[in-house]
């Protein structure tokens, strides 16, 4: 069954949980821009600062510590372009994210703190992406996030220490998994594609050749569109709880 996109009758609180800076923009930035301009409240929670995202051969003098600081700034700039209201980092080490109980607890804390109506993450079952092997951090992030949503986030018996911290159980009404090969919702984001691209280009440390990137992203237009009239979509696996 194909779900009807959105059908939201009131302003939603949207929490985006992904692994690295630039993941929100690359995976679903046009959809996020669409939601922000409709008045929805978007917050990012990123597991890492992406400190391993450089090549020492082409970035002499760069270190993980330097890159971490730069990428935090880039991500905040990109989030402003998208229209997100806040960016939080969970300070996991880039490349080493594991979907263990510690991460699950931290994500339950984030969900209970932010109390989102809508939670966006990525599909942990997607082993292969359009660029090759999907990053293990992406898969671990999606797995830990889904495990945090159910059964833990809304169950008082899970992580009772969070109750002592003041975080009451909470359940998002919908979970939207991006970067999926099993979509059941497709959003036409043509109107917001340029905003997505502008936000992506804020991640300057990750864009080595601007023109090449722009051409690569243009190639993602739908098969029924043309160079003169391109149309773009973003696809999700959506689970609805209420």
C-alpha cells in the first residue's frame, strides 16, 4: 500500500536523526525545506561531526579536530538554508558508530527531550547506495534510531534512569526513513531542489568540484522529465503509529 504524503493538519515538530553533517541535506534536504516553508519546526540531531571526512593527500594540514570544528559551522549554515531551527551533535566518533545500548539510550533521551511528532532517519537495511557501499555509520544510525523509537521511547520500563532525569515517555506519530530501497512515500520536491543544492554547497569541505557535483545531482531528475524541465523526487519508507 502506498501512503499519501503528509496529510498533516497542524504544525509538526520534526526531529531529524542522522549520522553526519551533510546527511540531512543530501538524503532529504528538499523535503525538509518544503516542510520548513510550510511552518513545521525542524531540529537536527547528528551522531558525529564528520571528523574523518577528508583526504590527507588533498587536504594537507587538516586534522580530525580541525575538520570537526569546520563541519559544525558548515552544518549550522546549511541548516539555516533549509530552515531548521536547531542542530545538536551527539559527539560519537565518525566512522565508529555502533547501534549499541548506550547509543539507543542516548537517542531515547533525545526523542523524549524533543518530543517530535515526526522523526526522520535513514533505512538501516540499505547496504548499497547509489555511490557504492552505504556508510556503516548510516546503517548503525538508522538501526539505533528505530530501536529507540520502538519499543523504548514510549515505554516507562525502558531506561528508567531517564525518568530520573525528567524525560517522560514519548512516541513519534510517524517515522520517515530516507535513503531507502523500499519506499512507500514519494515527494515531488522540484520546487525546493535549488534550496537543497544551496544547502549542500554550504558543506564546502565535502565538495571538491562544485560543477561536477551540480551535474551529478541534476542527473537524479525523474525519468519522465527533461533537462529543460527537470523534476525531482525524494523517497521514504514511512511508518505511522497514530
